C-alpha cells in the first residue's frame, strides 16, 4: 500500500505513531551517545547549591505568584513521572530548555552562529567526499536540494580537511534511527570538503517537525494551546582540525513556523534562501567560519 492509497487520517496516525517512538528512542541515544558526554562534570558543592537553590526558588515563586493548588501540584507530579516513564526527557529538554543553555555557550564562541543540537544526532554515519549525495531511499519523496558553500577560518582562509556531519528529517518530518520503518543512516552523512574547504551536498528538502502528539510533551502543548511545530531544518556539526566545532541548524526562507519555532532555536543568520538551477534543483549556499580552539 502506498502513501497515496491512505486517507489523511491514516497518514496522520502513522506519522504520529512513528513520531511518538522517536521521543523514547532519543532517551536510549542520550545514554550511549558520546556527543552528550560531559554530563555530571563533577560540579562543586558551591555550584550545585547556587544553581539548585535558584531553580527551586524560581519554582516556589511561580507557585506563589500563580497560587498553584494541590490538584495542580499532583497533576504536575503525574505529568513529570509520565515524561520519564515514556522516555521523553531528552525531547522535552531539547525543545524547551536547550536554547537557553546554547545562548549562554554562544557568548564565548566566535565565527558562524550556532544553535541547539536537539535529540536526534547519531554519530558514526557514512563518510562521503564532496560532491556528495546523502543516503536516501530509492523512492525518497521531497524536492531535491543542493547545499553548497565553503568552510574557512575567521580570516576567510580555506580549512583543508573540514567535515560537515549533516542530518535532517524526511518529507514527513521523521528522523532515521528514531522513527521506526526508516532505513538506518537515511538522510545522514559525514561529508569531507575539498582542499579549498568547498562542499556540495545533494539531498531532499526536509519537512517541518512536529512534537509527537501522543506523549506527555505533546499533551502539554495541547493543554497549553501552544504550537507543537519546528520549522524545516538541516542539522550540522561543522569541524576542521585545530578548530572549534560549530553545532548549528539551517532553516529555509519563507518556510512555515520560522517565526514560532517551539524550540526557539532560529536566528536570522541561520536562514537559507535556495534558488532554482537549470536542472530544477533548489540550490542553497552557506559559508561557515570556524575559530581556532
Ligand atoms: C528536533 O528535530 C529538533 O531539532 C529539536 C531541537 C528538538 C526536537 C526535534
Ligand atoms: Fe531537528
């Protein structure tokens, strides 16, 4: 049965079931994935005291100001337990909290802007050389996209040996390795740029991402009347020997949800504006400048 034979409702159910599993898979990934190491970095008693105390104080202040009731407190407790039980903490925290941590981190980073990593990075993907085509299904749906540009240092000199670790959702907004039914490594790859730091990566345009609707994170957005959407985006880790890796995302000019990203992770510097080439492909150009580490 192809997608075309399905009703809108069936497609919705399929997409949401797949998306729901994604929240839980992100928990398993978080525990094993070294990109998240540095967790529990041996903070001093003074640091734990200062931050944990301030956090609890902020909670007490909200309870006081909003006159939170016992039934509301017990409902919140149940919701927090549900988030843990279904494994949505990495999803929830990356959507609603990571942007604040990234804004602090970016105060001491120079060069191209970065933004949040999110819960769907997987290391160890196929290594490709520019010009490269990301792994995709034979019948991968989506507008062809050519992502091209240069990686340089802060002075604009090419960085030989630069790599772009890139991953993105498919045209249903689903990520391989997290949503069931997608081939391993689909729409993921590590591309080495040429000697002048130039890269050219062929893929398809991703769809906007929706927070899974059937878990507690989705339940919160519904209960609060919030949009559960992120704008369509490419994720990238851009690296070069001797330079600081940039974690970033690139969005698409004119795309939906650019102005109301639920994860608050868009920045004006991170918007691509693809133009159509003679072969009908959309070509998006972007240059990265990396600082020394
Ligand atoms: C995503 O695809 C994402 O990029 C973030 C930050 C959070 C949830 C899903
Ligand atoms: Fe994403």
